[in-house]
C-alpha cells in the first residue's frame, strides 16, 4: 500500500466538479491504496466485492479486517507487514480490538468465533466459539496482564482466564433485544451500544451505571445509522446517532449507604444537540468532537459525499471549526453502518474505512496551506506566508518563495496582467538565460517598456549583446527619452559604448536632431571620458544637466568663458556655483567676463557681497551704480554695510537718480547733517524721518534747526511734542510755538507728556524702594554672618607666634581670639591691644617678627 497525496481521493473523473469554498480546509485526505491489486480500479464495475469490513489502529500499525475472514496488518502508509498476517476466520470479520501495548489483537466474525492473536508470542492465542454471531469485541487496554476482554451479542460478556488457565465467561448484563455492535473500554468502565441505545457498565463495582436510549433514528430504518461512541476521559462519553449528539457525564456518588469498596456511579446527559448531517463515525479529541458524516442515504442511490467535521468544545456548547468534504470510493450498495472512523493519537491523524476504501485524514501542514493559497490564486498571501510564519520553526518543505513567485507570474501572464507579472521577475528568474529569454520575448511582443525597468545590471549581469539589443530597439523605435534614461541608469561596462555611439551618430544625420538624441550623445561622450564634448553639447542645447556635469566632473575652472551662457540657462544655479568656487573663479575674472552684461554683473556682485562684503570691495563704487539701476530698494542696505565706495561718486549717482533717502544717508556719513536734514524736510517732508535722523546723529544744533524749521508747521510741532524727552528741550519747543498757531491734537500731545512724566516718576519711586529693600537685606545678611561662630581647627596657627592655636592632645587649651577678618591669635599674644588685629592694622602692633 502507498498513500495518495491528492486531497480529492477516490473518483478522479469528478475533479472538475470540485466545490469552490472560501474557507481553507483543516484536513488533507489521502487514500491508503493496496499495491497488491486487491482493490479493483474499474469504477464502472458495479459487481465488485467489498474489500474491507473493519479496522483498528495502533501507534505501530493498522489492522484491517476483510469480508473473507482475513486480517491484514500494515504500516500507517498501507504497506503490508508479511510476518504479522493472521488467518483467523472464514467469515466476514465484524470487529477488531488492539491492546495498548500492541502485542495482542482480538477479532470476531459473523459465525460467532472470537480469535485472540499474539503478535510476539502464540502462547496466549485463543479461539472461542459462541452460539450467536459476535459483532463486537474489546480487549482490556492492559490485556497483556489481565487477559480479559468483553464480547457482545444480546448480552455483555466478560471473558477471562479461570482456574487452571481455563477460559471463563461471565454475563455482565442482559439486554432485552438487539445485538451489541460497539464496545469501548476505559479503565474500569465499559461502554456498549446496540440498536436501542448506549450503556455504561462499571466492571469494578460489577453494576450497570446507566443506559441511554438513542432517539436519533426513530423515523429511520433500524440499524442504518448505528450509535457511535467515544470516550473523552473516564467521566465523559460522547454519543452520535444519526443527527443527534449527546455528551454523557459519569459521576461518582459521594453519599452511598452500602459499604462496597467500589463507590456507586450514575450517568446523566450533560449536553445534547442536533447536527445537519448523519453521523457515521465519531471520535473525541481533548473534549473536541471529530465526526465523519454524510448528507443523505438512499437504497437506490447509496450514500452522498462524505465529510469530516470538527466541533470545538465551548463548555457546554460546541462550535463548528471545520467541515471538510472529501471523496471516497463507494458504490450504491454502501450503507452508513459500514463506515468506521478511528483516531491515531500519536500521529494526530484519522483513518476512515468504507467497504472499498481507506482514507487517511491529517491536519494540513504549512506546505498544504501554501498550496491552498496558490490554487485559490491568493499569491500575495502565499508570499506573505513565507515572510510571516506563525511558528518560526515551521518551514515549508515542498515550496520555496521562488516557486510561489513563479506560479504567481504564470497566473498573471495567463490573465494578461503583464505589468504586474514583470514586477515579480527579479524574484523568479535568477539566471542570465532566463532573463535573456524573457527580454527577447517582450521585444517580439513590442512590450519592451514593461520589462526594461527590471532588467538586472549589477548582481546579475547578462550578455552585452542583450543590453545592446535593448538600446538598439529603443533607438530604432525613436524612443530617445527611454534610451537616454537607460544610458544614464545602466553602468557603462555592461555594453559596448562604441557600437552604441556609432548607431546614435547614424541616427543624427538629420539637420535637426532630436533634443533627447543629443542628450544621448552627450551621455555616451561622458561615459567614454570625453567630457569636453559633453560640455559643448549641453552648452549648445542649453541643457540644465550641464550643472550636474560640472559638479560631477569638477569642471569649475573650465567654465569661465561660458558664464554668460550658463547664466542664460539658469541664473540662480550659476550664481551659487560661482560663489561657492571663488578659489577657481576669482571675482575679478568673472567681472571681466560679465562687464558687457551689467544686469548679470549686478546679480553676481550682489551675490558676492551678500556672502562676504570684502570679496567685492574693489567694485563697491560700481555696485552703487548697479544697485541704483537695477535694485534701488537694496541700495540703502548696501550703503550701510559697504565701506569702500567713493562717497562723492555715490552722492552724484543718488542725486542723479533722485534717491533722496540714500542721499540723506550719504550726507550724514559725510558729516553734512544740516544739508541732509534740509533734504528730509524739503524733499521727503517726513518729520518722523527727520526726528530719527537727528536722534541718530546726536547733534544738538540739528534739533535747534529742526525746531526752527517746524514753527509754522502744526503737524511737525505735534510730532515734536510726541517725541519730547531727553533729546528735545520741551521748554524751548513750547516757547517757539506762536500763541495764534492752531495745532491739531495738541491736547492729546500734552496729555501724553504728562502721562510720560507720571510714569517716569512712578518708575523712579519703585526703583528707590527696591534699592532700599536690597540694601537692608544685604546689611542684615552681613551682620548675621559676622555674628555667627567660626570653626577653629588644630591646623590653624596664631598670627603672631605662628604656633598652633591649640593641641588636640591637651585637655585644657589657652583661650584664643578670632577677629572679623578671620585672623586668629592666642589671647596672651595680644594682651597689650586685644581689640585690634595686629595683621590688618595699618601700623604693626607686634613690632618686628
């Protein structure tokens, strides 16, 4: 036998009818196929005989019963283990049981025989014949020690070794009709099922715990949907009958009157609910339920497509987690009672048996998850599954990220999503041959633009002919912009520069070549090292890229003759370049080039002056004229900051251009404040500017002139009153005002003068109080400091005798005196004048020392 790795097993001709389901399956299904040919492969033959009748699973092997009475023992993949084959019966095998150790196998058949077979030793083999057909047998899980097993017909019968190793049978419980068809042993409890219901027998107490009648098939033919039972633990039993699920709870009574060593148990229904399909198999896994079921059954059509359903325990309720349909070989004579579901705990897999097929159900692994996403065209999720694995130790084995990308690309190309597919090419194609094939294909399809951005040029290099083919294709198609982009982007060592240059020259035979083609020629020249040619082409074109070329190739010393052309291309960039490289482009040299273009010269000198005024000091007088002509609004700032222009020439220029404010500034700088003030009053008529000018110069004679010029101008008088203070003599100003002169706003001005005076007096008083407060605080601090104690150490010396003031080893030391100047004396050393410090006194009190 060998496993079939396809998820859809059995009838392969119906694969195209696969149901589309948005939910990913939980299980994958594979057929356990018998390689010896026992199973027929002609699905159209309606008269083939059944191959299997029952199955039991163990962590080491499978045991399969056949209708012919044979018992096959295989590994979990279905490979027959010849040395363990058992020939036990001549009638169909009804049930098989394996003990926990895997050393003994029990089987029963339709003729009433029960066979106990040892796999490692034949010493304990038994063959017992009963008067009725035996449909169920179950070995004690610890059979290798107890040698006990139970069988079922209309009674539950315990079989064990009696005296002198004779076989002993004990009827544990009599049923009132119906053969027992299922037995499950859990510790001391034995669960049994017949057509009427399910019972639990306590072998230790030798009493029936309870019997639960099944009502799931009242309206159905008896025996078609037999009860399926499964222990979850010694206190919980799950039952499935038709469309009804029940969970029975086994409880121990704590208050029992009898003194038996085995406490009494009772059984009650913990949960009962309906399902939407017919249960044909049941197993309990950690309180969760796994149910094998079918949707329907009829004698004429047989069973419908089966499914495996997982119900998750939520306390007293269950929630469906998975409902995975699958295909299994059956004919129209297959009945639901012929199915069987078994769980192999060690491998976490399930085995499902029908008369013609055995299917293994396993949880889908990471490869299956990725395969599902690929089949559903969910490639983005499949790729993400590689990057964000839920478990870092879980890695796909059958798939790689590249294989997923390859499948993704194929799917996109099949649906004509070429642009999206090409974006994935770098993740799919890793050899030059693969890329070459794709590039030539896209050239033939006239879709070269799509693949070009992704052609590898660094980590993976193609043959130079391929790169040249791409460039030549764009050149022939006159897609010069595309050609230019590639020439700039691609390294020059991956194709032949000379051959591409020759092709471009041939294309440039026209009298007016395209701008992009000229740029291509310039790029090729630069890559060939002919920078001068590149520079000439960009200058001829007036191309902004010339600045990048100059910076890239450090050509600042070679652009002096072309400065005017560069200024016409982009003045701001040219000025920045000239200013930042004055070591290679001196100011005088640039001046000599631009002197025929005063506007450009002004822009250059202005930029130089803005960076450092001294750099253009030789041209400050010229700049006065240039500012007056092109940017008079900047002239005042220049005049204030510059200091190397000719004052008389500057005055002449400003006077000629009638730039009165600049003229005022120049007269003020020349020391002729009276003329400057006269211009402000006569030409500008701006009293505020006049006041500001007088205040800046600090010349009191100018204030007198200003007051004199303002006596007959009410607006000027009001402004002077508003600015009266330290600069303007208020008394003098008021005395000059004529009594008949009407001054608008005079009252407001006088009020403002009074307010300013009051504010000044208030500020003076506040300052006086603050000073007095600070003086008192400092005096108090000084007195406190002087009155505080002073720490005298044994390291201090008398300022007169220069001996230590005291000795720490002497209990009583002579008295000492400490002055405010912190000089220390022995009291006996200053007996003559104890109130005066002999060190700080102006005349020495101690005499010569």
